[in-house]
C-alpha cells in the first residue's frame, strides 16, 4: 500500500517505521522542515517530502498532528486529497494543549469535528494507544494477549483496508461502528490507552459513558504532566496502569 503520513512525532514516526518494515511504500512530512526527517528517511527507507507532496498518489493518508492544527491543515490542503484516498485520524482533543473548542465542549465527537474541517470522512484509529505501546508492545498475529485497537468510520471498505495496516503494525483491530461512535475511544473511555486484548476490548466497549469522559481524561492527564516527556519510553507502562484505574477498565475478561 502507498501511505502518506502527516506528522513525525512519536506516533507518526513509529507508524513510519512499522509500515516501512512491513513493505509498504511510505512518505512522511512534518511542520518543522523535512531536513529534520533525514534520519528517519535513512533508517526506514521512507521518503521525506513537503506537505504538498505527501497527499499525492497515496492509498491512505495518516494525520498525526496536534488536534488544534486540523483547521490549519485543512486550509493548506484544500481539495488536494484524492477522493479514493482513505484518511486516518489519530488525533485527540486535550484542552490544556489545544485550548477550549466550544463545539467539542458542547458534545461534538472529536473525529466528526476533524471530518467536518477536512470536508472528508475519516477513519479513527491509533488515537487510543500510547506511543510507548506502539513502539514496544506490538506482537505477531495470533499471539496471546495481542493488543487490539478500536477502529471507527462510516465506510466499511475503508475500515477493512485499515484493519490490515493495524495488523501490519503489530496489533489486532475491532470495528466499533460509525464515526459518530468514536467517542467510545476518546480520552477518558475504558478502552483509551489501556492496552486491552481483543476480548477485553469487546468487554469494555459498552462501559463507556460519554458524560464522564472529560473528567476522567483530565484526571488521567495528571500522571503524564508529572513525567519527563523526553523519557516517555521509560514510563509508558505505568501510564497504562494509571489509565486502567482512572478509566475504570475491567480486565476480568
């Protein structure tokens, strides 16, 4: 598959590595200049390109940038994304970083907001896994206790294609419904960054309560704010454990 990735932070760079290793043709861009991507390019064989080029001739386009940057990106891209390109949204809304967005605060589902700005439907996935888990916890298909990731979207064929990419990155996937259902994988939900296997993920899906998400999101965030962001690979397991407690995740299945 030909894949474009916008954003080379912890998630974007990790996906670049996974997809390139799996044999996909990957190109990646960032906001701080492609010269800073030369190391990743040399390591993976992915191609560092300008933002205007990353959307050209790709089957899937992954957006992995801060949530608040979505309107700017939408304006910059305009209508340059081909109609048959699947757009993957990995973003999450955090008011402490993004500022208060009234539409979200009033109940709009985060990926619906993203889709509205892009004027294209998106597939929501990879937002519910920590970068440390993405880097270190992937396992071959069929492995016991392989982490499963929720996938939401309105186009079945798109979700099926993305499920194969999730598998290639080392994880199982579970279609949890339409894009409007993706609130169940937003921060504060029992399946958000809690590293569940497929059975546990299915068990916890209907335990999410939309009105409790913001409070649990902000409570779980307190753990991260106390950590050294430069040493994220040192504390991600503790963060998963904290999320399980705060989000009231049931590990009994």
